[in-house]
C-alpha cells in the first residue's frame, strides 16, 4: 500500500503561516518512484504489516521492517529488529537514528531519500461548488479504481458560522490534490485521494485541532470498501455523518448503511409485480439473483427477500464484492484457501441471509473461495446476489464460474432502471424527503416535480435519495424548489432548458458565496459582483433562506 498524506501544524490558534516545515520521503522501488508525506507524530511503516494503514509496501522484507517518524523538528528511522537490517548512507544502523535532509536509506530492494521543506503558498486555490465537487469525485474514483488505492470522502457539519473558517483552514493545510467544496451552509465536503482511513482521521483531527473548532461532526467513507461508485460513497459518508450527530462522536465511519426499504408501499403496477415475485421467491427459500443497473434498489429488494423469508429473525449480512480486491479481503469475507471458514464474514450470516452485492465484480479467486464455502453448508443461510453485469456473457469468456452462476442464479429477478418507471420517482422522492425531515410536511414545487420527471437519473434510486437529502437541507423546512435539485438534472442539449441550467449554476455559486462569508449578504454580494439587493432577490428566487433568527454570524 503506497500511501501519502498531509502534515499539519500544532499551533492551536489556527493554521500555521507560511514557513511551516513539512517532511517527506521519496521512495524508489522496481523502476518506480513516488513521494510519501510524513504525518507529524505518526509512524510510517516500511513493510507489509497488515496492522498499519500508514505504510510503504515492500516485498521480501520483514512485515514491519522499519519505521520513519517526524515530530515537526526531526526525522527518526528505527530498525524494528529486521533480518537484513537498515542502511543509512551505506552504513548499518542499530535501533533509532536521526535522519538529516538528503540522507539515503536502503531497506531491502527499496531506496528512500528523506527531506524537509517549507509548505508552499496556495495562491489562487479555492473551494468548489457542490456540482464541481461531484464531477471531481467521479473522476477521482475512476482513477483510484484503476490504481487500486483508497480514496476518502468526508462530510463535515460545523456549528453555525464555522463552515467558512474550516474550509479556509483546509485549503491552507491540505495537499494540492485534496479537494474542498461547499455542500450547504456550514456543511463542507472533502475528497482525500490516495489516503487510507487512518491517515484521513489523523488529518481531520489535526484540522479541527489547529482551527480550534468545537462542536463539529464528521462522516468518513472510504472507497472502494464503503462504496465503489460516487453515489454509494456519498451515501456512506452522509450516513456516517448522521451517525456522528446522533451519537455525539466527532468522527464516524459506519460504511454503507444496512439496506432500508426505500420503495413506498406498492404505489405502481411495476412495484406491485416486483413485490409479488419477491414474496414468492422468499417463501420458497431459494437463491435469488437481482439483475439491474447500479443503484436501482437491488440491495433494498434483497432486504425484502430476507424480511419475507423463514429466516427473517436471523442476521442480514451484506458483502460488497467490488471491495474484495486482494487475497486478504477475500479471506476475511469467505475464509481461507484450505477451507477454514471460522470467523469469516459469511459465517456470521448463518441462520439468516447472506447478500453478495455486485457479485459480477468478484474476482475469480473470490469466486472459487465462495464455491468452497457453499460446499461446506450453504443450507445454513439464504443467499441473495445482485449484479449489474451479464453473468452469462462473463461465463462465456471465462470471467465468471459457471458452477457459481448456476448456484446463485436459480431465480433471476430484473429490477428496471428508475427512468423506466417514472411513476415511481415522485413517491420515492417524497419518501426520501420525509426521512430527513420526519416531523415536518414535505412540499415539492411543480418545478421540482417536472425537473425530477424529465431527468434520466443515471445514478438511479440512490442518486435520487442523495439529491433529496441535499434539497431538504437547502430548503431548510420550506418548499423544495427546482433550484434545490442538482444542476446536472437539466439537459442542456435542449435549448428550452438552457435557462434552467444557468440558474442551477448560479444557485450553486450563491450557496458557496454565502457559506464562504458566514451568510454575510454584503460580503457575499461583493464576492459575486452584484448588489446586496440583487443577492436578496436571487436568494428568494432560489429558496435560499438565511440562518435561523438569533444566529450570530461574523461581519
């Protein structure tokens, strides 16, 4: 695991000014080179220690061969009683040694050079609008998927008036590749590429510490484990934020929430037919394979199978197959190669239902391990699988095992895309909105309804759910308008909708300007280059309410 991260200052009065020292190590191995930032007061492990998230993987050496540690003033290298030792500038060391800038470290086949530098000035760096952030998130997840590296999505809700200050602090201390954006007033979102969860936690803790912020709540989600696509990762981060607020803990990482029924009662013929087919399959207690585009609600229908089956009182266990990318994760999920399955995740489903989410993304090694698991007593739990891939076609090219397909595909149920069941969009939207404002009546404007019905919803049900949560946040108890929905709901290829597209972009710019200026309308108007009167008019037009009465904002 090749990790890099940030280093923040310890000054509790706020982010350190220009001149802050940062340390990094340049690593060269097998013809490749990369740079790893050293987190202050955290150990960077050289080796393949599975207990260490902050590490540089090097094969052929001890699992925890050596460590590097930076305390803000000096760097120490420590030989962890390795077999082949650690050389600094060609000489073997014993125990811990101080490293000076430019020193060369040899550890097995890897060469490392450490250095200390002054943090650069981030001139012109800015936070993004939510729409810009969503586009970058999709791009970064695609890149991370190709490289097999973790990417962290963070949702942070601060107490009133602190949002802009936290965003500024993040911009001044985060790496250049990290992304900061405005989700809503006093809610900001971060994207930390190539950062495992332990690194992300350290960075967030330091951000809150150096900015002297109290009362903030943070939700953390990590791709691919918590979500392999943008909408899933957003959902996981928002669920983690809700858990942070509910439990009072500062940083929460709950992963993708256990599936909740998201379809209202059988309000359309399509859902009625699905429910009848699901009920029949559940009562026969046979494997079910749900097929459909990503995020069409397959996991939620899997939950319904469990609830309507004779195993309803047992556990409901979901394994995200897209996240099983190596031998270690496959072993955790399905047991060891030799057939030992004690303490694997699948074993916890006995007596209940095991859900193989997006099983078409499971590598062949995992498929073989899963078949062995089934051979050892799959009758102890019900099996539900989901996929957006054509498993028959994958079998033909040898990418999916025919025996496994036959086992899980005894009954196939197709879930249509949301665009194919437009009659479900508004009932679903209302249902989602009520989840986020359970004690207040939800009203959708005619413009919002028209916008939702005319959009293709490529992210399907989960995209609708995420969009409604943000719309409820922006509406702040008022009517949900078309302008509260994401800007990309508008098809700009149709000239008649170009005005709507421009309006959506303008709305996001106003949201960001208000958040950046703690809702000070005069300052926000100056930033936007318009008069305060024009800003108030546009706030009313887009349904953007000021903070509740009595809220103190900085002038």
